[in-house]
C-alpha cells in the first residue's frame, strides 16, 4: 500500500481544504498517510521547513508526495538534496518565481530543479490563481518537463477560492495500472 506524504503551504491546509479531506479519505481506504503541520505555518522559514521535511521523509519513507502552494517551492528547494525516488509527485497550485510572498520571503528566489525525484509527476494550475498566472504555470511546466492540467477558474485551488473538492487528487492517486497503462 502506498505511503502518501501531503505537504501544505503557507498557513496550512486545515479542513475544509481539499488536502485535509483527501488525507481522511485516503486513510479510510487503508492508505498510510502523513499530513504534518510545518512549524510557523504563517511565517515560515525555508531552512526550518527543509530540515522538517528531510526528517519527515527519513522517518515516513513516502512513495508519493502531494504539494500545495508554497510546499511546491519547498520541494523544489529540497528535492535534489534527498536520497529518494518517489513513485508519484503531485504539484498543485505552485507559486510564481516572479513575485515574492512577503510572509515566505526566505523561500525566494527559487530555481526549478533538474530532477524532481519521481517517476510520475503531474502539476495542476488554475486559469485565475492569484499567485501564478496561467502563462507562468505553462513556463514552469516546460522548465520542469512535466504534465500539466489547467483547471478553469479554480483560484488557488483551495477552500478560500471555493475549491474544496479533491476528486482530481484521489482519482490520480488511486487509479490502477494494467499492462496497457491506466484504467
């Protein structure tokens, strides 16, 4: 059974955020899930979050990582230092490289890594995310060389933007492989 690590962004992803709902639903389906709360969620420091992430990965040994918002930048800033090879990585609502979020300024600047340390990667972005334009998302997709799904009018893909559903994540995580691909 997959071990799934869910990483929140600035301020956390408490219920009714789709990450919190997803964690509960995966546990109900007998997945092993870690959904840790990073220290100083409202005023994070990159080095503190990196150390926290490294310890969590060493302890939990995930097969899959799901990042939302600032957690994407954390993954970009940390993954090349990790001795890990994930089955899956989901990057949801990454934040722009061109605008610094003041409460998380230690996370900037960031450069997309050459190796995201995962076999299967998907990025989800929105047509109206206040933290990354659709054009910026398409450029990041190119820089990372990953598949992307652009969601129409999903805002920052969080509860504050009226987006509480997690079906996209649950479907992607639980799909079964067969010899012809995914069914």
